[in-house]
């Protein structure tokens, strides 16, 4: 029975932003989809839009990925529909701006649960089906994963985890024919900034979500280990993180986050 299950691309955080664009990207390339996020109405709107373009309507699952049994619930829901993952796209996540000593501790622990624990759980829960279908895992981190993050300490650290975990997992799973790619975008004009508590306009070098999704999709299909869309972000990831003295980097990032968190 397992072999008769239809392979799908499982995409979390698909209700908006990069996740929604990734769903569109996978759909355009002929993949069946299973979309997961908390906002069911937004997922259904996206599913209807994909179906209206002549493609199969994605499965929609409204679920809080911060729950400890989220991966188990996803697996059961997929199995009930005769589906199993060929690709797992871990896009769900959020940030918080402010001093770690001042932000609500429960909010920061919830961020860890979603950005790190849920991502690791989903990355490891479907390895047999990923191997069966010669698929892979796309983990969405951030250029923040290359940097220290004063005034966003827990978020930056969570993305450093995603980057490190993904690179190591890619090495471990390569003999099984499973690709693992870590997508590390810089600023992207999405709802992320408002959720994090940021104000003002995105940076001049901000990359549209559709371009980020394309870079991530192509990187995964080509078996690339790490994808950093945009020249400015590549420079930050490769040069600033390695060659700028840490004390200067910390001071600059602290000032940047302070300016983003200020009220107009």
C-alpha cells in the first residue's frame, strides 16, 4: 500500500509570503501539494487559485506547527488521503525584534518550538518516503543564520541552527538519494516584518518573495547545499560574517535592529 501513495510537496507556512510563492512554484512545475499553516482561509484561497490555473487543488491542513505532535498529525492526515511527502519544505517561522531580556519569554520559547523543533521534526519524520521518491528537504533559514543578532537574539540563533542542521543533514542523507537545501534569504517584503515588530520600509536590496522561491526551488532540484538569493546577501553571508570584526558587526546589527524597532 505504501508504494501506491501519491507523492506530494509538503509546504509549511504556505498561507503568505515566501511559503505561498513556493507553493505556486512547485505547482507550476507539476508537483501535487499539501499546504500547512494556521490560517485555513488563506490556505483555501491559495489552493483555489492554484486549482483555477488548471492544476490539481492542493490538500489543505490548518494546523499549529508549534504543537509537539504536529508532524504526527500531518503524517496521519496525508496517509488518510493516500499521500506521502516527496519533498518537505520547512518554511514556517517568525522573528521577534527587541532585547531578549525584555521580550516575553513564552513568545521566545514558542519561536524556538516553531523555527527549530518543528523544523527538525518534520525534516526527520518522512525520510522513508523521501528516499522512495528520490525527493528532498528545503529548509528556509535566513542570511541572519550567518550573523549574531542583538535585539533579535533568539531569531538569529534559530536560523543559525537551521543552517547548521541542514548542512549536516545534507551530508548524512546524500547516500540515500535525498537532497537537502538550506535557503537563506535576506530582507523580503512580506508579513514577516510586521509579525516581528519591525517598522519602516524594507531595505533597498530586499528581494521579492517570488524570486526567493524560484532560487530555493531551483537550488533544491539541482542539489545545492545552501542558496543565498541576491548579491548583497551573498556578500553579507560570505564577507561580512567572516571578515568584519565581531565587535563591529555586533554594534552595527544592534543599531540596525534598534532603528527597525523604533516607532515612527
